[in-house]
């Protein structure tokens, strides 16, 4: 397969195929976006963010996050339609800034996708254990939580990651069909929770809507609203996964913008509604649990419905982890195609057209992280990695408008300078709201990436 001008890299040897199957359509892309987005953010971190940062104003946190994502989503739509290649932000940076900045972005995206999948897997484990406990089944503590949470390993989180990895190694089409069915069930259950919960709301729990600041930045007050938005921001990563799938669309110039904007609008509305109902059923300080939605249903007194909600949460978290793992596989595929990772990562199975080696390595890494790291640390790491990537996407739109003004753009960002500029400003504001420890972890991760590039990526890129 000949490479495009944008993504020139290592050429395929005779008999080797690097072409991914083009089997996705706009509805499939929206389902991928919903599958990636509606997961740990709505079923797990809503409770943490409400209890520790925003209180009832969590719905405002999601509005702020949705607005920031709106600016970024328009930029993604332009780039995905213009450069319909796998790799998303990595590919766009490669097109505008070159190999080294692209490596930095690709390495950062591991935080956005692989670590996001690990975060979701830990949330999945919490709901799975809660549901199993309803039937009298309990794991030993040593196998039910990460070392930082009092256990030795979170075995259910490891298991779900490995199972989804096996599915993705089979074929994109099969994974897309499974994802579509699960997303339909998930959205139906969320709508049922919102409707049932709305009939049992206690408006007094929303007072005060923005709790007084507790004396430090980010602990309630308006700084808490912004920190809440930053912490749950990784929940909006779904539309980035749509961008990674652009290279597998039948008509990417049309389908990619529809999938990006459509999935973003739907998920933002669902998030705001879920946050409002959740904090209207349970005092926000009581929501810092592994299964806050199930806790809210328990307060209504509908035990059977609680079981349905827990099952729905498992479905939602499964699709979220599935699509995050899928997105990371396509990014590694693109990086290997350009010579920045070993060539095995860009080889696809001759029958299924899936990047098997790439998906396997990602699955093993993600399973290890999910089994050993607590969810609160994971959520903050994913958020800062996602926000950094979104800043670079907006910057890429501005750079390509200047360097390649005549290039065909099937979709154009309206008022590009203003829109992209607001996207960058929004993301930087949310990044500044995150704790200093999260910035340190990001810096250490990027230093590790630079060391790998110096030892492997720079030499291999020079030979491609």
C-alpha cells in the first residue's frame, strides 16, 4: 500500500500488508464515540468529582468540559476529513510539525488511550464486584484491588482488558458489531436511570449548588468546578477515538465529521443529565464510592432496578475500554508505519486485517496498569494527557491553515483562528486546574518517552 504524502514512513516489503480494512460508516463511528466516551466518566468518576471537587455543580463541570471539547471537536473534524489516516493526533502532528514532535504526541497518547482503558477497567471491576456481591460472591481482598487500595492486584480489571484485547485481535468489523449492540443497551439504561431518578429527586440536595470553598484550590467553590471539569475531562476522549478510526471509514471525508460532532453532542447531554440526577438523589459527599450510580438507585428503593443499572454500567464500561484499546492500537500502527516503533506493530493479519502485534502489546501493558494502579491516580493522568493532545490538535489546524492554505478541506472549522484559539485556552485552563503531582507524572512520562526516542525512534526514523 502506497503511503500518503502526509504519512510517509517505512515501505511495506513484498508480501506484507499494512492496509487496514475500510468497513466503518458514520453510525458505526458515532457508536465508537459513544462506546469510548460513556464509561468510567459517567459511571465512576462522577461520584469522585462531586464528592471531592464540585458538589452539585458537577453538571456545570460537564458543561465546561463539553464546551472545551466542542472547540477541539471542530478542529478534529477538519483534520480527520482532510487526513483520513489512522493515528489521529499523532498523524496530524506528523503532517504539520515532523517526526520528533509527532513522537512526543504519540507517546502522550498512550496516557490518553491505554491508561484510559486501564481506568475504565478498574471502574468495571468495581461494578462487577458489586454485582457479584448481590449474589453472595466475593473475591479475596488481595485479588480485588490494586496495592494502593489495600490489595495485591485487581484481578477482574486485568481479566476484562485481556478479554477485550483478544476480541480486537480478531477483526475490526466483529469488534464494531459487538460495540454497537452494547452501546445501544448502555444508552437505553442511562436514559432509564435519568427518567426514573428524575421522579425521585430531592431538590434540597442541590443547595448550595456551588458549595463554599474548603480553603484550598480545587476543593469546592468555582475552583472546584473547574478542577472537577479537568478530572472528568478524560471522559470526553471518545471523539478522539473516532478520529483514530478515520483510516477505516468507507467515506472518511463525510463520515468522520458526522461521527465526531454527533458523538460529542450526545455524550455531553447524557453527562449533564446524569450528573444532575445523581447529585439530586444522594448527598454529594456520599458519592465517593466505586459504584455511585448503583448507590443512587439504592436510595430509590428499587433493588431490581439497581441490578439492571449495575449490569448497564458493566456494559458501558466494557465498550469504553474496548474502544480505548482499539484507538491505541491504531496509533501504534501509525507510529510503526513511520519507523518510530518496531515494524511488527504495523503488520496486519492477512485475513482479519487487524494489527495483531500492536493490539497484543497494548493489551498486556494496559492489563498490568489496571491491575496495579488505583483509579484516582489513573483518572488524573489520563485527563492531563488528553488535554495536552487536544491543545496540539488545535495548534495543528492553525499551522496547516498557514503552511498549506490551498489543501482541499472537505470540512472547515468556522472562524478557525478564534475557534482553535479558544480550544487551546480552554484546555490550558483545565490543565492548570489539576494537582501538581499530576504535572510531575506527566513530565516523568514524557522524559521516559524522550529516552526511548533517543535510543530507538530517532535512529529508525532516519533509516526509513
